[in-house]
């Protein structure tokens, strides 16, 4: 009788510990606020296709030239299976809203020299991060 109570209390303690640990980990994950002060959102585009490939294009003004945070920022963006997510990081010389389109060229060709880096997550989740605009 005593051993069954001990096992019950031990299992209850383990379950409570796991629930608290999972809850803490769920609510303390870093979000986009970790990039505060490093970027300014210029514009974004998402096609309205909910049954096929979803295309997301995001243009961001980069306030910090470090490429590490840019790749991390791209990794944090939403992605849909079989869809594409493109993030264009512009130099701080660009400060106007950019008109984006779902096909290449994604914006006016006059802005291509101002692209510092391009992040692309492809249909199968493969990631490409390159300097400048992809040729």
C-alpha cells in the first residue's frame, strides 16, 4: 500500500514538473522583438491563394548591416508548405514603401542596387541566403 502511494506521488510530481517546464518554454521563446532597432518594415505581399502555393514577399530596411541577424529574421518569418517566402533587406538609403509583385522582378529594378541581402525559403523548406539581389 505504501509503495503504491509513493509511486503515485512520484508520478504526479514528474507530471507537474513537465507541465510547468513545457509551459515556461512555450511562453519564453524569443520573437521578432529580439530584432528591435535592427530593421524597419517597408512593405509585404501575400497572394490570396490558400489552396496552392502561398507566396510571401517582405521588404525590410536594414538598420544594422550584420548578416547573422538577417538570416535569423528570415528564419522567423512564416512559411507555408510548398510555398515560398522571400525577404529583401534594403540599405538604409531606401525609406519609402515599396510596391511588391508576386513574380520576378518583385519590385522596380531601380531598387536592386540597394538590396543588401536576400533570404528565400523554398517550397520544400530549403533556405538560400545570399548577398545582394539574386541573379
